[in-house]
């Protein structure tokens, strides 16, 4: 089982590295799904089968599909890939990588001073999670519904398309309100 | 969950219920007035319910929320601020494009998130409250989806807030990994045999500070402020500047108080460094800024830095000082953005300091109110801001935080410059073409009532602070 | 079930987190930035689940559920804002945004 | 009734606020109604409080009303509290009453001025500040009132600010009194640091307990307060601002620069009498300053040509009398003179205002003349005022108050014959310049045809003030005439009694006769010179005469001396020292702030990825600080 973990971890890390470095958005998205599946695998072997299923269904299934929709609406073609190539010169990676490397070094230092291991055992199935969720976390569930409501209303309001002309486009750039 | 829990959660239930009610109302009939009225009534009812449930406090409602007098006081403040923002928003959106009703729905949700934040006692509720607030704010900031600056501000806030949420989450995970419990109390208290500060716990706390520091716009997480303040609709900015920051601060204060910050420890040194940097950076950034909203954005960075002094001072007086300062700050900043909003709605035009030239001559009431707000922000006597700053200084001196107090005074002195610059411009000779072009009425009823009330409170809290002080002492001092 | 040391799991989460952060800092395309943020959130979720597994509690998994909820809400609003941004400017480049000291 | 004390200062403040907030939309008559009405109500309140206080004295003959504590903090409790005792009662009653009459007069006098609402707003604010000043229970609140009246004085002197000369006069008044104010602040710090309280009574009690007589601290505190009083009350050496302050509208001169604000110094010394008792040298200095000022100002008043400047110098001189009384410990005599002076001096100013108005803004007395028939009402009012000023025996109020001061100079243990002689000489000169004014303005031939005559409101104010200028003295009649002195009995409940050497009734009567004769002689000389202008001409043409005339006309050339001694050297020094190290430091600081600003503002470039990088950097640094350190 431990081998499964290490293999899944390697797959997740590699595919995530691909996600952030791809030029084509669809490719990145596919790597992201691979990464999420690998993480689901890890959840499974860590004794969280419920979460593993949700990772596949909600994350890889629903949220990523949202991205797919967005990309379809944007309809980015080959020129987008070319643009990405221009934006992503090797030099442009230097700064971010250095910064994150330092942060990561700190993480390693911290983690290396931490002990303990996973207890093994049977893990926690959907039943235990469900009991806790609708028991002491009930308020949290209600709040999560409010969070979704905020997301829903926000997306509805912002996302609505409005008919506009080029002139109004110019006006909006200047930050002038458009009077009907 | 038992019945008592439902009772004590009444303020939150009212706000959440109102959000649903407003949603249904919008789907049946779009009416700006009706939506705003329902929102105002709901928030007013929430304020009243806070007073009603105060007798039952303190009570732990499930593992997630604690409704003690500390939480209830700030909840009341948040709801009251929500009322003021609603009235200002009504004034503003009455002259704006269609589909403005969603603003109130999102405002209610954001208020709910802030209220959860101040009463949270568990990482889960902290996270959920923060995210309800954030997600509503993305939409509130980008609310003018037909204007590019507003959308750009939304993109900025989205990226930065989501990234900092990730930091916050990672920090919480590290603390949970170390302590095996996510309630504030148990995750901060030292169990026997466990080293007080393991690296993991420290790192988790540091990441937590990153997440909260972003919401508070403390240096170096402050950079989003001016762009967001400038791009968002003014009523939304008023909300971000007051409620969003205030709630995050209240949470931080609760968390740090549980830790029992020792002066001289590395943790307090880190926070002190942030405080000093925020005070100086905020005031220096605002110094020669040409746009009023950006000036206020930079100044808010400094104000959060001042408030950190109360966290570091740690003591009963510090809690009272923080409470007073927050009330004063809420009043002045909502009032300031209220006037900016009223002016923008009526006169349009840019937001540069020079656009305010002679404003006080065109609209003496609004100009006078704005003057009072700015003086309060600058901390001039007979305004609430002075009393707040006075107590912050007193709290700092009591805990002998000499360096911080000196920095506070010195940076406030720098701050005077830009506040006074705006005030002088307000009373400057009006431009020729603007002269006599006063638009009447200068403000609608809702906006007028809100601004008058805020100005009145500002002077009242500055000249006669005793009642408010007693209230704060009773609620957060004990 | 696995018996790997806990620090390995956390390290893996930290690596994912760092990769996501790198993406946020390095990419200019807003869509990629949003994707990278999802990576970061996912990494935090892994850390929570691992921590829950360490203490044999359901709390870690529940936190993951909430993170999932938040990610969904955020992506919904986020993509809507990004679409609007694209409609206004015809680009997804964050560096093309105005603002700052104009 | 006494618990409504807070209404007395609040009413004018409310008037000020309502005029400021709504004045732009109100009609003039509405503004006047509010402004005069609130002060009238305030005066009525004061009268009611006074009746209650006199007939049913509160315990301890004082009443303290603590409204609230401004900012409670350990060791510092700045309370907003009012204290009513005999001293503040007299002050409040006189201030509200005189202010009401003057405002009533102004409602007509200022008619048609474009700054009508502004004028009344400032006037109401002034009255409110003045009432806060006299009612304050602690030095902090007193200081608030002190600065408030100073500000209103500045605003009202420069009321017609379009004329730069008026603005200059306002600035001069502000700067010169500022010197005294600065001393006052230092005195407050000294009292607070050494006595640990700012409450006046408490500080006085502690000072009497802890400081020995003549100790350095007591002398310093008293001297600093004296400096403050000298500035506000236009006494030597800070008197130069008062004649120029006449640039303001005449009612302003009447209210602020004659009746009320200039006597704030007198009030301060009387209020803080404990400190002066502890510093006998400073108290002696008070008397000397008073004596010298009253003489110098009286000489200056003799030759002035501007009607208001005569009155300004006269005010200076009369306040000098009050200082003289304070200096010898005759506290209640000083307050008595303050009261009487408030009546007759505001009467004189208002009368002068009526004349100026009738003659179309003419201030030169030699362009007036013969107005006795043209303006009979004004003439009689002015005559009564001048008689009271000249202390015409028995019938005028001025006689009783001035006589009391002279008597106290003679009898007080700290008095001396020299002080008495100075006062007597002053009485002679006062009568002379007062009646010189009356004769030149109202007698002789008509030189300018008068225009607008005072109407009902101005006339009523003049009549009431004239009545009190005559009758106010009867509440304090010397024992050798009738033993009737309710005022000093009242005042002695809050002020120490004069420690006097007892002299016989005959000596007293003799002193009175001498004082009365001095006044009469002054009037006679004024008449004599008026009837023999050639004599005056000859006198003035002698080298000595012309020199003195010039000297006096310029008020003993203090302005020129100060200009040469202080102002010019200071300006020159400032010019030479423009780039001194302190300036350099300031400028460097400002530059440093500015360059820091430009340095930092570069980071606010709108690049969201750089913002995110800053967040990351912050996380790195905080983790490093907290974990690795």
C-alpha cells in the first residue's frame, strides 16, 4: 500500500508540474484532472474513501467542467498558445521559482522537525464523516449553503452577458458609466 | 443543536434568512426600494436581536460558534455598519444601471460572513465565515460589470484573496496536524507534555497571520487595497474598509488573546514588525497620492497598523481601546466613503483630490461632514477618532510598548498632511465653471439620514465618550 | 491502509502547494492563475485529510468538504469575472490590467 | 433651577450652530431673531439662576455641575464641569445681559451687511466661549473658553477681511495675545505636573497647602498666569493690539474689546487668587502694571483723533484700574469695577457706533461736532457714559467703583500712597479725555450732516445701558454714605476679603472728596481747553508739547519700539537663519518622507502578480521570523 502512495504522489506532482507549465489551456486542464485522480488515490489509501470519491466527482467532475465551459466560451485558438509561449520565457520563471523555492525550503525545515506517522487502521468511512458533518458541524453545513448562495448570486450577476457596442466598450475602458 | 442554540444564533439566522428572502423577492419582483427596505429592516432586526440574545450570552453554539458578549458587541457593530452601507448604497444605486438589487443580497451575505467571523471559535467556522465574506466581496467589487475598472478590481481581489485563503488553509492544516483539534481554545492551549511552540505550530500560526493579514491589508499584504478601493463601487468600498477589515481584526484579536502573547517573544516581535511597517508604509504611501479613494486606502493600512498596537498591548484596556477605535474607525470610514459615493453619484467626474476643490462651498453640509470624518481619521480632538487613538496610546503605554507608541505618534503626524490637504481642497476656491452649478438636492433622504447619523455619532463619541466606553467595557473588557 | 511517515504526506502537500504558488506567480493568463489556485487549495485539502487521518478524526475530511464547497463557489464567481474581463479587453493577460498609479 | 446651569453656555452655542448650518438659507431677520433670542434666553436663565443663588444659596456658596468626564484615564480625568459661585455668577449675569443688549443693537446696526449671518454666528460663538471661560471648573475647560474667545476676537476684528488693514489688525491681536496664551499653557503644565490636578479649587487648595509663600513654583505659576492675563487684557507690555483691534465692527469692540473678553485676564487673576496670594511679589507687580498702564493709556487717550481709539485707550486704562485693585488684594472691588465698566464702556462704544453710523463711517472726532441737537438721544446716552467713566460724584456708577478702588489702594496692607496717587492722577486724566470727547463731538458747530438715526433696537439698548451706567453703583455704597454693600458681601463668599488697615470714616470721606474733585477738575480742564482752542494750539506747538503729542498719539510709541526691538530683528534673524539646522532637519524629514513615498509608490504598479509575490515574500519572512529565530 505504501508503494501505491508514493506512486500516486509522484504522478500527482508530475502532472501538477505539467499543469502550471502547459501552454495550451486544455492540456493543462487534462493534466489537472490526472493530478486530481492521483490525489483521490492518495485519499483512498489514507483511509478516506468518501473524500476520494468526492475528489473525483466534484473536483475532477464538476469544477473542472466549469473550466472547460469557460474555455469553450473564450474559444482560445492556436494564437493563444503562441501568446503563452511569448509570455512564458524561461526568464519569467526565475523570480517565482526562486521565491517559492525559499518558501519550500522553509517547509522542508519545518516538516523535518516533525515526527509521527499515520495510525494505519481502517480509516474513516462515509458513515463517520456523515455523523460528524450533520452533528457538531451542522452549523457549518448551513454556512456552506450560504457560501454556495453567494457564489450562485455572484456568478449570475457578473456573468450575465449584456449587449454592447464598440463605443460603449471604449467608454467602459475609461470607467464612465453608461446611461441608458 | 438544541433550542437554546437556535435562540442565541438568532442574529445569524435573521441575516441568513433575509438573504434568502431578498433572493425570493428579487425573483418575484425587481424593486430597488423594496429590496433595500427589506435589507435595512433585516439588518435593523439583527441589531435588535443582538440586544435580545445578550442576556443568554455567553453560549457555545455547537463546536463552531461562540456567542459571548465580545462576539455580540462586534456583531451589533457589524450589523449597524451594514445598515449604514445599505442606506448609502440605496442613494448610490438609485442613479445607476439596472439589476442593482443583487447588491443588497450580496451585502447581506457578506455581513453574515463577517458576523460568523467574529463569533467563530473553530477553524471551520473561521474559514466558512471568511469565504462567505470573500466570495460575496468578489461579486460586490466587480458589481459594475459594465465598467472595466470594477471588473479589473474583481480579478485582482479574486486572485489575491483566493491565494491568501490557500495560505490560511495550509496554516490551519498544519496547526491541526500538530494539535489534533480545531477549536481555538484547544488548539492554542498547551497540553501537558507537549512543547509549547513546535515548529509546525509556529509555521501554522505564521500562515494564519498571512491569511488574516491579507484581509486586514497589513504590510506586506497591503498592496491590493488602493486598486480595489478605487475600482469597486463606493458603497462596496465602504463595506470592505469597515466591516470586512473589522471582522478580520476582531477574529485576530480573539485568537491572539487566547494564545497569550508574551511581549518580547518572537511572535510578538513579528507582529510588532508588521505593525510598524503598516503604520509607516500606509502613511507614507498616502502622502502625495492624488486620488481621494487611494489616499483613504493607504490610510486604512496605517489604521490597521495602529490597531495592532492594541493586540500587542494585550490587556483589558487594550481590548477596550481596540473596541473604541474600531467604532470610531467604522463611523469615519463609512461616512467618508458615503460622501464619496454621494458625490460620485451626483457630480460624476474624477476622484482626484483636485476634483473636490470648493466642494464644501457647493454643499456645506456634506463638506462639513466630510471634514469631520477626515478629522476623525486624522485623530483630531472632539472627534471619535481622537478618543480612540488616545486609548490606543494609553493601552500601549500601559504595556510599555514605547517604540510602538512613538511610531504611532510619528506616523500619525505624517498622516495629518494628507488629511489636511483634502480638507483644504474642500474649502478651496471653486472652479469657475462649477460655481453655482450646485445640484439640488445634494443627497437623497436615505443617504442624508445615514450621513447625518454618522456625523452626529462621530461628534458624540468624541465629545462625550463615557456611555460608549461603559458599553465597551462591559462587553469586551471583562 | 498505508503506514508512511506523516511528514511524507505533508511534504507532498507542500510540494503541490508550492507548485500551485509558482503557477500563480509565473503565469500571466488569468485562467491558469485560477487553475493554480485550485492546486493550492487542493494541497491544503490534502494536508487536512492527512491531519485528520493522523488523529483518526473525521474533522479533517469535513474541512476538505468545506474547501470543496468554497472552491466551487469561488470558481463560479471567478470564471464569471474572468469572462467579463475578457469581454472588456479581449485578453486574459493580468499584466495588461490598468490601475496602480495611472 | 441651578441644575439648568449648563443651558446658559449651551444656548448661544446652539444659536451658533443653527446659524452656521442653516444661515445660508435663512432670512436676515430670522438670523437676528435666533442670535439675539438665544442670548436673551441665556440672560434670562442667568437672571433666574442669580435669584435662586442669592436667595437660596447652595451649600458652600458654590454649585458644581459635572456634566461628564471627557476621556477617563488613570490619573487624568478631564471633566466637563461648570462651577457657579459668586464670582462666576456676577460674570455670567453681566456677560449675558450686556451681550444681549449689544446683539440687539447689532441686529439693527449690522443691517444690510453681506456678512450678517456670519457676524451673528461668530458673536454667538463668542458669548458661548466666554461663558465657558467663566463657568469652567477646571483650567482645561477654562483654557478652551480662553482660546475660543481669542479665536472669535480674531475672526471678528478681521470681519471685513477684504480690507487687508483689518486682516492685519486681526493678526496682530491674535499674535500678541498668543504670547500670553503660551504662558498660560506653560502655567497649566506646571500646575498639573506639580499639583496633579487641573480643577481650579483643588489646585488652589493643594497649592496653599504644599507651596510656602513666595516659593519659586508659586511665583512661577502666578507670573505665568499674569503674563496670560496681561495679554488678554491688553495691559503693559502686551497692550499694543487693542487700539488696532478697533478695526472690527463697533458692536464687536463694545462686546469683546470693552465689556467682556479684555476683562478675562481680570477674571483669571481673581479666580486664581490663591496663587497670587502665595506670590506677593507677583501680586505687587499686578498693581504696578495696572497703575502704569492706566496712566500711560490715559495720556494716550488724551490726544487721539479717532473716536474708537480714544475708547480703546480708555478701556486699557480702566482695565488698569481693575489690575490695580487686584494687585492690592481688593478682589471684589476689581469685579465691581468690571461690572460697572462693562455697562458704561459698552454704552460709550454703542453711542460712538451710532455717531459713526449717522456720519457715514466717519471716525475722526474733528469731523464731528455739534451733534447735541442732531442726535439728542445718542448725546444723552454718551454723556451718561462719559460721566460714569469720569466718575462724576454720587450720581454715576463709575464714581462708586473707582472710589472703592482708590480707597482700597490707600487702606490695603499691600497698597501704598504711590498706587493711590497714580489712581488719582488717572481719575483726573480720565475725566479730562472723556469730556474732551463729549465736547468735541457733541458741542460746537455742526460739521457733518448726520444721516441715519438710531432706530428702536439701538435706542433701547442705549437706554438700558445708560440706566445701568448710572444705577449699577448703588449696590455697593461706601459705608460713610450709607452702609449698603450687598455686592462685596456676595463676592466675599468666593473671594478673600481685603486685608485693610482701618482708617476712620473721616479719612474715607476725605479720600472720596479728593477723588470726586479730581474728576470734576478733569471735566473743568476739558471744558477750559475746549473753550480756548488757541491755548491748546500754542501748547501743542511748543517743542515739548508737540513731542508729547506725537508720543501719545502713537500710544507711547510702543508699536514702533516693539517693531524695532523685536519684530524687525526677529524677521531679520529669521531671514538670516532661513536655512538653519532645525529648518534643515525639518526639511530633510519632509524630503525623506517624500522620497520614501515615491520609493514605495513604485510598488503599487497594479501588477497583481507582484502583489502576490509580496504576499509570498511576507509569508517567507514571517515564517522565518517565527520559526527559524
